[in-house]
């Protein structure tokens, strides 16, 4: 039996207690909302038009899906080593890791210095704008293009790969580091200035200690990215490592099973890096 709550009135009669009604406020229409909706609609229309006018060259979609499934099955469930040994593959992975570590180390050191001048609370607006604009331009160009640009002077190989990857790592980390510095409480900086601390004392006594967890976290994230980029550079720029072995297995030997072995190597070390990053972040949070 349902229960009804009643409340007293002035004449002693009882009437049901009315529950408050929820009012849903409609968001006001704005020009920004209209632009977003028109942009999404245009992208959806272009997508439909692209699929409708794409030249499929009489390819059977279902046959293509079946062939892809067979290739994936062969790659991951029937892997084998034929043109290089397990130890040789392990050595090439270590070379790729070394390339990623070297570019991350150089990039982090240069980015830390530039990020101090890119942060608005530590530098002038003009200097900050110039540095942020420069690194934004560098980030807009893919890493492989920077490697190929530097390859004109240094030639294809590990040297051009290191320079190009470091160039892009600096631009990525400058943005991450400077934003971490800008989140520092302005009161702390003002208090240090009032006590007579100079710019370098503010940096080493307040800015870096308060941002160290973010700096290490961003640096390790870039290291993971550089590992994936180093694999691609091994094939695209002749930088060596496991990426070159994958290129040879797929583009020269046409051995899908050997590509599967290389893929397993890459996946194993990628997962290992992710586990290491999680543990480092956990220890840093425990210390803070």
C-alpha cells in the first residue's frame, strides 16, 4: 500500500506534501555552439562523401576482411625466426631503447632550460610568446620530416634520427614543463621575491621542487613516445634497431611470421616501459 505524506494547513485540513520539481535549464544558444555544430556536420558530410566516391578498384570488402584476418592469425599465432636469431633481435631492441633514451635525455635537458623562460610567471610575455610560438611550429611538423630534413646535412642514419627526434622532444617537453611551472602559486614566488631571493634561487628553491613529479612524469611519457618513434625511424631513416629488422622482414623478405616475432618484441618492451612508468609515478606520489 502506497504511503502519502500530508501537511497541515491553516484550517486544519491536510493536503499532500508536494515534491519540488526539477528544472532543467536549457543552455543559451551561442555563436561558438553554432560553429561547432556546423564543423561537425561538415566533417560528417565529407566522411560520407569520401566513402561514397572512393575508388575501391573492384575490391571485395568481405574478401579483404577475411584476408586481413588470415594475415593477423599467421602473424601472431605462427611466429618464427628465420633471418635473424633471438639474441640478434634482443640486441636490436636494446639499440632502439638506447636511441629513445638518448633523444629523451637531450630533449629533457634543453627543454627544462627553455621552459623556465617560456613560463609566463617566470619570464616576460614577449619571451614566453616567442618560445611557445617556436616550439608550436616545431610540434606541427612530424618527427619523420625533421629527421629527413637533418638527413640532408648528416645523411640517413642514427645521427639524423637523434637530431630530429631530439628536436621534436624539446618542443613537446617545453610545452609540458612550462605549463607545470605556470601552475605554481604566485604567492610563493612573490614571497621569495620579497625576501630578496633572485631568479635562480626562486627556480631551484620553489619552482623545480614543486614541479619535480610532473617533470619526471612528462619526461618518462616522452621516453615511451620516443621508443615508438625510434622503431619507425629504424625503417624510415635507416637508424637501425628493431624497426629496421621489421622493415626487412615485411618489405624485403615478405615474411609475415617474422614480422609477428618483431611485433611481440616491441609489445613486450612497450608494456615493460608502461609498468616502470607506473611504479615511478607511484613512488614519487608517496614521497610528496
